[in-house]
C-alpha cells in the first residue's frame, strides 16, 4: 500500500471447505489491505481461493477466523441489516459471468441496486434523478442505444459493461471484480480493462480485481498473489 | 419497492405463471358458481315454502285438529303484529277422475279462498285465475279468487305491451326452420340441431299463440275509468274477449251451493295431468280443466281411528304451481267448509247434549313487516302467548299438540338439510381447491430453482433474506390475486348468464342438458350471488396462493449467495 488510508483490511483470514469427510483449507492466514482509491490485482492459480477471498471481502461469504475491517470497523460486529446496506452502498460487484437478471432490460438491471438502496417513498421521489444518473452512466459506457434490450440480446462485452454500470450506480467505495475479462475475447477484455482503468482514475474508487491474466493484472497499482492460502506481494506501481 | 418491481417483472415475463393463475381462476370461478346456485336453490325453496304457508303457523300434529279456531283467530287478528289469518284443514284421501279412469292417493287441503289469498301467495300460484287473466275474467263470472279491476287492467297493460313487442318481432322475422349451421358437421350434431330447430319453432309458436290471446284480450279493454268494480269489468270485458268460451252456466262455479257438481277443486300442477317441455313450460290440455272428479276423504276420529270415507263430486277448475314439488305432486285444494264436513270436523251436537266445536288443522298467519325475521319471531312469540292463554281459558277445547312455528321453523328440517348440503359441497370443492396450493407450491419451487442465480445476484447487490423472501411471497400474492380477480368476474358473469349458457350454448351446440326442466321444480336454474360467501372464497384463494408460495420463499431467503451465484 502506498501511503493512502486503508479502506478494506483483511487480517489472518482462514477458510476451510468441507465436502463429505474431505476438508480443503483454501485460506490459511491470508492478509490483504486495500487503500482508498487503490487498484489492487489479486492473482493466483485456479482454485487458489482468489474468488473466496473476494467474496469474504465483499461480505458475501464468512470466514472461519480472522477479521475484515471496512473503514476501520469490524464488519463481523455489524448487524445483519447494516451489512446488507454496506454491501449495497459501498461495494460494487462485477462477475466473470456478468450475472444480469434476464427478465430486466439494460436500464432496469442498472437501476436495481439503486432501487434496493432506496426506501419505497424515496424510490418514488427520487426515481427520476436516479434514472438520469443511470442514463448518463450507460451513455458513458457506450450503451445509450441498448437501454431497452434484455441481456440475452447483448454481446459478452456489452453485458459486462452493463454489469459494471450496475456495480457503479450507487457510487460504491470499492469495486470488487472477479475475473471480469475471463469470459471475453482479448480485444473486448482490453476494452473492459481500459474502461475500468478510466473509471478508476475518474471516480477514484478502490478496485480489488481477481485475475489470473498477467496482462490484466499489470493494469493495477499493485499486484498480489494468493498461494498456499496466503497473500504475497508481487509488485507495486512504483516497482513497475 | 424493488420487491414489487421484480414481482411484476416476473409476473409479466415468465410464461409458467399462467398455470397457477389459471388454477386459481378456475377454482374461484367454480366455487362461486356452485355456491351461488346452491344459495339460489335454498332461497327459492325457502321463498316458495313461505308463500305456501304465510309467516306464522299454528298447527296441530294430531290429524283430528283443534277446535274453537274462529275464536282463536279473532284473538290473534286482534294482535297489532298480525295482518291476516286463515284456517286450513289437511286430510288424506283419494282423487278419482272417472272420465280418465285415473285413481290416486292425495293430500286434501281445505282452504278458504278469500282469507287464504290474504295470507299466502296461493292465488299467485294459480294458472287460470292469475297467470291467464283473460280466463280469470271468465272465471270471475263463475266464481273463484277475487281479482280487482285495477289489478286486471295493470296486468293487461303489461301483457299488451309484451304482446305488441312479440307481434312486431314476428312481422319483421319470418318464422322458418333455421338452416343447419356449418359447425354441425357430424351426424349426431345434425340430428341434435334438427331437434333444436323443431323445439325452437314450437316454442315460437307457443309464445306467439299466447301473445295473440293476450293481445286480443288487451285490445278489447275499454278505458280503466269505466270500471268501478270487478263485476263492472267482467260485464265490460267478457263479450269482447273472442277467446272466451263460457263454461256451461254456473256449473263450474267454485264453492257454489246451487251448482252441480257443487264445488271446484284445484289440483297441484305436478300431479301428472300436464306435460312439461324442455323450457319448463307446462302444456295444459283443455280437457283437464272442467273435468269432473270424485274426491274421497278418509276422516279420522278424535281417538285416532278411521271412520267411514266420504266422497263427493267436484270439478277441476284450476291448477296450482307453488314450486314445492312435494306439494304440487300430491295436493288437491277444495273449499274449506266442504272438506271440514267430509272430514267430520264441523260443529257436532252430541247425544249427551254437549257440543263438539268445529275444528281445523292449521291457522296460517301473515304478520306486518314480514320481511324482517326479528319481527316475525316477535309476532310468533306474541301469538304463542295468546294461544297459551286461550288454551287456559278454554279447557274444553279440543287442542292436541298445538304448536306455534314460524315459516322458517316449519320447513327447518328440509331447508337446513339443503343448507348443510350447500356448505358440504362448497367445503368439498374447497378441499379440492387445495390442489391450487399444491400447484402454486410446485411451480414456485420450480421458479425458485430456476431463479437461484437471480437470488444470488439480488443478495450480492444488497438484498436481504427478508427482501428475497418477500419477493416470492408477494409474487404468490400477485399470482393468486391475478387468478382470483378474473375468477370472481367470470364466476359472477357465469351465474348471471347461467341459463343462457346452459340453453343457448351447452344444449344448443353440444346437446348437453344439465338442468332438465322436465324434472326440476324451477323452470330456470336458481342462482343468487352471496357477496359474503364470494368475499370469503376470494380471500381464501389469496391465502392459498400465499401458503403455496411460503415454503419456496423461505428456501429462497435462506439461499447462500455464493452458492446461488455458482448455480448452473
């Protein structure tokens, strides 16, 4: 980390999966810090636990031991509703398989986190401003002409851009991206990474990106590698 | 808000939801139809029974009846709640039609025509004297129930307008056998269609014939101002009625002591003298009316033993359609005094110098405010007090097992049986409707499995367990409401047009006849939408949708988001 304040801090994270009698220890004392506005790439071989660590960081999954601090506060001590709120407002997820809701069109998919965030009366009162924000975001991502299309009618790159727009609609402090280019051809992957890098610069958001692609990882400020259940530093922006 | 939004999206964009909606729709519709028809049936039976016996009845369960009924009647008539009362005698006997060689056991009811008309709807149940007014005019000359000139004119005006409408239609449309429609392509349907066309033709002829007669009668009416009394009306109208063929002199006068045979009798419409068509109309051959009949009464002594049967000559002057089949099938009405005498229930001077008072079987009473059940019950209470007091003051009166009952209590056994039957059928169909819960459960289970990844996504963007569960509960609610609403509308509309659907669609196009009017007492399918029951049915349907969605919603709420996102 490079002198910025720590936003997300994972300390001594341990996680074991049990499949019948077999136990697989995926994380054994992993430590990771993500600073405010920092772009961190988490690499590692397949099955090394990258996605698990990302999910623990985003509170989608719990760890067996260790602690997750967000803004200096221990999230395990948060109430359930505060965790939901935090996940909704402070984290944005981008998945390898996009995970868009097939029944909703592009605009609706992007607006969904905003709707989750807003109480019903707020959703009614602030529907127009949120819609305007979503339209601006989609325009910026080059999807202005695809608003009423459903995910099945979009290409892979377009779907991933919609997923990014959805992740950004609530202006989260951290963007958690799980191999966002893994399902795309190199050229489209490059476009998506350019987009992430641009947004990172513009919005000064922290990004924790999981990838096993060295080219993608190289776009980050800092690269860390997960091996044998522990996080090891690989490089920093200064060393690159 | 997002929960409702997602519910609507799932509802409008997932075709599979059509099945639970359809299941709820059909169940709600079926329950409303069954409940309404059963309610209509119960109420029609109830109304018919009430029209038959008045509001309150004093009756003796002993066939010997009870005495001093006139004094009792006077005491009851003095009550402020009582509007009118009439004595009735019920005995058993035989009806013999010598010209037909027909002999059958009957219940003979002795009635006083004037007071009976004040208490019950009996007059309205008579065909010739009430439903065919031009004949009633004729009958006024020969006796019968009183029909005022004003009533007759009002009725004639209605018939006149109706007849004019039919006349106009007839002139516009040529009466012909309708062509066989293209859909009746197979042999059975062609035959069925021919039968329908034939029946339609007969029906038109029948209606036109009746309208013609009514029209002729109505056209012959002088201005109403002419009439000062029913007698004046008769005098004015009888010569002008071309269809009127006067009965031979006063021979057929009802209750005319000089006539031979002396008295008229009224027979129940379902005694088998008439045929009934598919539309529920009775076809009355002219030979029945004015047929001579021999009525034999089997009297019962005060000790309850039979004594010498008494026979007398009568003439059938009318038929009564009370709409209570058991009554219309076996009841013959004769003048009260005549029956009383034949049953040995008249005043008798005894050998020891004493007097045995005249008796009757029932006193039927009409009360003021008869539409109010509480008022009827209060009147019954007052009448019972009078009867008790009367019994104490007249210890010598023959009064065995006299009871005072309201019309509702009189027919309680039958009505309550039908009521229970309605509840039972609705309950059984309601149980069958549990299928709806199972259908919704299974489809929701499938939807939750299908939407596993969506659940993961919703949780990843901050949706709570409660929020995800609520989506599916709301979804169940919307589906059941989306099914219940058209079910409600469809059910009510079906009930509204059930007779047309039965006659003009099921019978006409498929030859299916569920409500056979040749068999049932009511010529139309009885129906009455009970708003209370309908509200309960709709509410239960919505609850059923919620119950069906509840377990899948709980499964969805507990779904682990990471596993859900990995779900393939």
